[in-house]
């Protein structure tokens, strides 16, 4: 017993009691796992030289029988936002779009804009209030492609 005690005294404090370090690190590891598990699973649906449009298929849902889904658009070049006195540049936008499949209309909720130097450093640079009313989907637009996908899923799960 005396030999074991003298060996422990010779070790630095951090080596003597590793149980406490494990106890302190456990919540951090669990917290990281929770955030990773709740992260969106983005699927690319359209890619051009200028931008890539992605959807989070797990975000598909319905309100009052009308389907909606979250999208992310990644731009190759910075985009300039200018409305009234508000001006900023962004490379990524996130929007939730709701569709009326029978009337071919769309309504976007608030959009978030991010500047991105790389995948690790994403900074929110602005927000935009969403639409109050549904607007016609323009043929050949990003909304038209998204409407086709969302309304197809909506029919498969029993919607109109």
C-alpha cells in the first residue's frame, strides 16, 4: 500500500485523478453528439456554375394540408443584398418554402443569409421577412423545380 501511495504522489495531479476529467468531458461529448444528430441532412437537387440548391428531406411537413420544406442555396460567387438602406454580401441562404400544389403557388418564410469563408466559419449576415401570401410559381425557376419535388412527395403521402 505504501508503494502504491508513493507512486501516486510522484505522478502529476492530472494523472492521479483522471475520473474527474472524464466526468467533466462527458457532458461536452454528449452535447456534441446531440447537435450532430440534429443537423440537417442536405441533398442536392440542382447544381449550376453559379449555385447549388439543396433540400433537407427530413424537414418536409404540412400545415393546413399544404406541404413545406427547408432549402439551402450555396453560391459560387458572393451575392449582394440591397433593400432600402440594408446592404450585405452573402454566399449561402436558407429558406422554408410552402406550396399549394393544386394552384401552383409558393410562399417563402423568412430567409437567413450567411457569409462563408469555408465550411467551418459560417456567419449570419442578414434576415429577410417572408411572404404573407402565396405567389404564382414561375415556370423554369428554382421554385418550379422545388414545387415538382415537394408536390410529388405530397401526393405519395396522400395529399392532393
